[in-house]
């Protein structure tokens, strides 16, 4: 029996230190809601969780890009829809001018209407933009729109594109430039009005073709958005499994370590009491 070295007390102290370390770690997890608070908690798990978090945040930005792109296509579609309405009215005016019951003065008035309608068609093409990006023509009325590439994923190749070449103005639409000039002169005949009717039909077809391309791109964007939102949800769920604490399991562990700590304190007191028993041998 030895007095100088209380081995039982040292063992109890060591066990108590280890228990307090585990108790502090458990309390940290319960406080933060995270199973991994530092690399030493789970080095490989931290690396995987961080990579998943980066992937999720990247997809989150791509979703924002996609929502902006959908807004862009909606603006272009609505603008071309209004242009289509204008061409419908122009066609009606031409039919009215082409009949014998319309007087010369009536045709002149129709010509003024048509000229103003086509001017508004050009205004729409010039004014329609998203964040300064012209959508229905290029920088000038004589140029087509630029190709637009939308970043719809975390990789450089994850692109959805809206083709270049939209030029929804009288400079490009079939026969509309000649019709505008003719309407401005106010010297129409019924035959001239009939001649321009076919041009309006061609212009409507061209406009519908561009509008169809925009609509197809919007459908592609919306499909990509739905897929990315599903991906982000699944990735965040996978990260949660690795990073987040299971409160039920960790609460049970905390209670366990707390009980062990209390038992350790009792063990230390008993180890010290043993030394006092030894000193009685000297009495």
C-alpha cells in the first residue's frame, strides 16, 4: 500500500478529463446543431460536406440565373405578342382599304393609321430590353439581336442559349418597310392595299417563328429550373446527413457523459478516502 502515488486517484482524474472532453464536445454539438464543428470532429466528413455545400450554393446561383432568364424570355414574348396584335390590326386596315366601298379619303386615313401602327411596332422593337440588353433587335434597327447564353448549372458547359438574329422591326419583317413608306404617302389604291396584304402575312409568320424560338427557350429554362431545384434539395439533404447533429442521439450521449462525469467525481472522492485509510496504519 503506497501513499506518495495515489494511482486510483490518477486513474479517476484521467477518466474524468476524458469524460469532460466528450461532455464539452457533446454540448458544443447540441448548442450549434452541427455534428461537425471542426475538422477534428470528422475530417473526411467535413471535406465531403463542404464540397456538397459548395455544389448546393453554385446550383442556387444557377437557379437565380434561370429565374432571371425566364423573366427575360417572358418580356420578349409579351412584346412580340403586342407586335403580333399590331400586325393583325394592320391586316384588317389593309382589307378595309382594299374594298371599293372605301373612299380615297378613307384610304388616306387608313394609311395614317397603318403608318402609326408600324411606327409603334418599331418602338416596341427598340424599347424592349432586359437590364439594357435589347431583345427584339440589335444595337441598331438594322441589326439582329445577339445570342444570349444563360449559365444554368455549376459547370461551364451547362448553358441554355437563345439564338441570335431576332429583328422584329419594319427594317427586317417582310415588306413592312415598303408598306410603311406607302402608308406615309397617303396615295393608296385598293390594288396597292391588296399587294401589301401578302407581305403582312409573311411578316406575321416571321414574327411567330421568332416568338416560337423564345417560347421553346423558356420551356427549356423552366425544365432546367425544376431539375436544379430538385438537385439542390437532394444535395442539401445529403449535406445535412453528414453535417447536422441528430438531437435525439446526441441528447442521449450528453446525458450518458453527464452521468459518467458525476460517477467520476464520486470515484475521485473515494480514491482520496483510501489514502486516509492508509494513514490509520501509522496510528
